[in-house]
């Protein structure tokens, strides 16, 4: 009796698994599927024929005029690059990040390390002062660097839900 019940159970499980494997193919509506009629990549023969046609059409006069045009473009680009670099340097000075969130200050090294791991797993920029926490020494935990105080205050709300700690905004 036990052998017969076991065989029936195995047969039933096998039928269920087969039904689960086959049912997506049966239930999918084929009329809504879009078939690609245009090849995504051209064949090697099409590429070779296009290259041969391009080489035949190219004249010596056109290639020399193209070289002159390329030289002119390069000279204009070379003149504009130093001007763009000076603009980027001044803008980077203006975008200095001034605000950080101090989440907690603790003497417990293990708790600080747990909080750092939790926050880094949730993609927060975390650092401590002092940089290497030591047991018994007061360690402050800071999160992020933000341009505005409003951004930092929005992060405080997320941090409160995540770590159950209410931090405050401070300047770096």
C-alpha cells in the first residue's frame, strides 16, 4: 500500500511539473507577439558590398577636401578646449557640497560598524570621525554631502525610517 501511494504521489507531482513547464507556451497569445522582419545586424556580404561601393565612389578631390575640413575642425576644437576647462573649474568650485547629516555619536565600536554596514548596503555615503572607530572613544557617524540643507533634511526622514535614529544637518 505504501509503495503504491508513493508511486501515485510521484506521478502526480510529475504531471504538475510538466503542466507548469508547458502552460506558459500554451497560454501565451501568439497574435500579440511582434516578429522582427528587419535583421538587426547586416550580414558580412552586405557590409563588404557597401564598403566596395563607398571606395568606388570616393574621388581624390573629395578626400583632399575632407582632409582640409577635418584640419579646420581640429584647429577650432583645439582653440575652444582651454576656454571650456576654465569654465568647468569655476563651476566645480561653486558646486562644493556643504551639508552633511550627523546621525549619531557613540562610544560602542560594534554598534557604529553595524550602522555603517546598514547604511552602505542602502547606498548611503557614510564616514566617521575619527576615521577608524575605537572602543570607548566617541565616534561621530556622518552621512553624505549635500548641496542644500533641504536635500539633507529629506535624507534625515529616510534615515529615521531605516535606522530609527533622528540625525541633524550640519555643515562640513
